[in-house]
C-alpha cells in the first residue's frame, strides 16, 4: 500500500468551521490528519496547515472534496519562497527553527532547508538579516 504524507495549507471561506471537514477526511477518506498551525478570525478567511497521511488516491479524493466545499488547498512548499542564491549561511535562521527544517551542514557549513519539515511558524522570516524568506500562510481577505 502506497502511503504518502503531505503538508497542505487550507484556506477556508469566512464562517466555515474546519471540524466537520476534518471529520469527513478521517472517516470517509481514511486520511490521518495532524493540525500543525491554525489561524481563524471571526468574519475572515481561516488558514490551516494540515499534515495529511493516506493512500495517494484517498488523499486526492479528500483534497477534491475540500475544494468542492470552497476550501483552497495548496502544498506548503508552494507557499514558501526562499532566495537561496543570496544566503550567506550565517546560521541565524537555524537557531530559531525548532522544527529542524533549517540546519547547518556540518561538512560544508552551508545552510540547508528541508521544506518537508517546515511548520510555517515564520520565525525565520524575522531572524534572517537579509529577509530571504517569505511564508505565505494567510491572506488579508
Ligand atoms: S517557517 Fe521557518 S523557522 Fe518555521 S519551521 Fe519553517 S523554516 Fe523553520
Ligand atoms: S539567516 Fe538568512 S542568510 Fe543566514 S543562513 Fe538563514 S537564510 Fe541564510
């Protein structure tokens, strides 16, 4: 059985709760979910970072279900911009990345970014003196 794990940013229309949708993902599509980050403001669009683990076919169906209910779904790595060309490997960002997505390679002393581990905490955005990160988790609508 081909089980895959994906980190997906969901954006909900105003006044829609995530709980019934999460329930459907688990019950009807057999998707294991882990909420890594959530921001919901009254009257505004809500954003959620979900780690979803399931067979690829179930994952595809679950995402199609969400999109049919006006929930935008996009892989987290598509929402992360990192200008690696300008990185000077100073290590500032690795000191704040508790998720372990940003690390210093002990051989090359270059900073390495594993987007698979990112939890969109955005701490690196301010930590980088060159402002090389942009994490698009929420929008202003
Ligand atoms: S947003 Fe930045 S600091 Fe936070 S987990 Fe992702 S890479 Fe690490
Ligand atoms: S803080 Fe900025 S310049 Fe320094 S290692 Fe991280 S990304 Fe590179």
